[in-house]
């Protein structure tokens, strides 16, 4: 096992500006909690970063942003990894575990380039998300939803060049990069339900690395963890493919957790919704129940496996 008190710990991350910001955030908080702790950020290029000319669903889904990083963790080339939780597979590779969940950022989606109700008929909206595509078409079938890949600056440049009429992105990403001002509308969950885990940062570790797990305890936010655990349990119960648009958001009020979930057909023409609440201690059970409810109510048009 790594001895974090004497060795320099290596933090694996994607190399994008947002990913590096998030890894540096974890590094800084760990060093603040443990003065003198040596930490190095190690950028790792993933398949999802390399392949930019095709939608994620065509090349294997969201795990393409994490598998090379997880391989480095398993091979002990790094000691912990920082991920946007929404990019992680529901079931982790053997030997790996989530060591902590940081306090969640704003989970909502945002429009850049206009307001949803004011965009013209047939407006071309850029998004790389099947979930966003299906929900947008559900609200406005007239929209031309076009795929887009690349980092925030690349997408904003394409918008400025007139390739798209608007973009839909995660608001927390804009906020973390200091670009919140470009958001023209932050979309309420009642309008566009976010992705499972959106806005949350997870630190992944080797499951048997107790010293690193102990170090991370000071960064862990139990309320955020309960919410994303409920959402991920719902997703696991549905066992949807990367071609199935699924959304979910859990919030806590006092000692109860409330979960809303949405399953859509890829074209946005059909949807199923479910919601419920439970004691916070039963977050995973709530997610399981909501996922099973949606699965039992879904027909073949939803593409569940």
C-alpha cells in the first residue's frame, strides 16, 4: 500500500482545462487538510479525448473518459484519480472504489446563445449528450439537434462562428472555468433533468488502499454522496445502454432524500418518469426502487438491455 505520509501521491486526471482544474482543486484541499503532503497531478489522455469526430455513443459511451485513468490506477502508476462523476461507469473495475465525493456543484444544464423559449423555429442546438438531445426534442420537436465534441473553448468558438444557434452544456463546467457569464439560461430540473452525478466530483482509489482512503475522509461530503448514490443505484437498476437517455436528480431536505428520474426514447417521443423519497440512510434502496419502477414501465422503444 502507498504510505501517503512519506511518498508523493500521484493524482490522475484527464488533460482538459476543466479536468485539470478539478484535479488541482482536490490537490489543494488535500494539502490544506494535510500540510506537507506531497502531491503531483498526472494528466492522462483518454480515448474520449482522442476521438473527437464521432458521438460518444458510437465509440463506447462515457467510460471512454475514465478507462485509461483506471488502468493507471490499477497498475499503480497513479495513486488516486479525479473524475466528473457523470463520466464514470456505474460499475467500477474490480479492485477500484470511490474514495470520496466532494461537495456537489450546481447540477443543472445551461444554454449558451439564447433562451429555450425564445430560440427560433428550427434552431441548431449543439450537444454531445443523448439525454439532452431527447429532452430538447421532447420540448421542441422543431429543433435541429446537432452533435458537438471538444472542450468548452472549442464549443464556444464554433458557436461564435455560426455553426450552431445555441449550445447546451453543464453549468458547473462553465462555473468552474470562470465562464459562468456566457450562460444565457440556467435550466431548472423541471425543464431539463440533469445527468446522473452531474456537478459531482469523485476521487477513485484502489479499494485496498486504506491510507489514501483515510486521507480523503476530510474531503468527503456525506450529503452529496447520498444523492449521487441514489442516482447511480437508479441507473444500475435500469441497466441502460449508452444509447438510452436517462436522467436523475436527488436532493436532501432535512433527513429525507427525494429522487426524480426520467427515461426517454432516443428520439424524445416517449418518456417515463418516476419519483419518490426515503430516509437519507436508505438512499441506495430508493434508487433501486425508482429504477425498477421505470424498468417495469418501459417498452422496447426505450432501448433497455
